[in-house]
C-alpha cells in the first residue's frame, strides 16, 4: 500500500515499512512520504523484492511494526530477510502500541533516531 507515492518521494529519506494502511496514513500525515504498508504482519517474497527495489541500491529501510505478537514475529522475519539485501533498522514502540497510536512528532523522532539523524 502506497508504493506509488513512496516511489516519488525524496530518495534520500529512509523507506519506512509498517503493517497497515492506518499506520501508513499516519506517517504520511506526519510528513514522512517514503512509507509503505504490507497490509499484514508477514512479508511475502514479492513484497521483499519490491521493498529492496524501492529502497534503492544505497537506500535504507526502517521497520516500524506493531508491538503485538504478530508484529513482533513479522518484524523478526522481515529483518532477517531484508538485512541480507539492504540496510535495515528497527524502531521500537511500547508494548501493544501501533504507529497510528503515536503523535506525528513522536513518529518522526522514531524514524530519525533509528537512522542516527537528528529530528528537525
């Protein structure tokens, strides 16, 4: 979800991957345009290939999955598969929290801190 918009966003920004479209929309509303949703907790092989292509040769992916059992399992699987192909970082939310629960400033801070940048 949102790949068509994320592909047109600033390629210097990290590609943030969330589980659902509400999280994707929340990040978009916060001002981060390079965000896509898997529409579930597990990464398929076509999605994996698409994310690597979308991230680009020198790109960076940030995984921002829900902090529930399905999100934790999916995050581990996605990280293990993607890190072999592209630079990947993980954001950590509070237990049972989802990206769409957070305020825009908090979301942006999580992204920036996960890749070692200072939030504006």
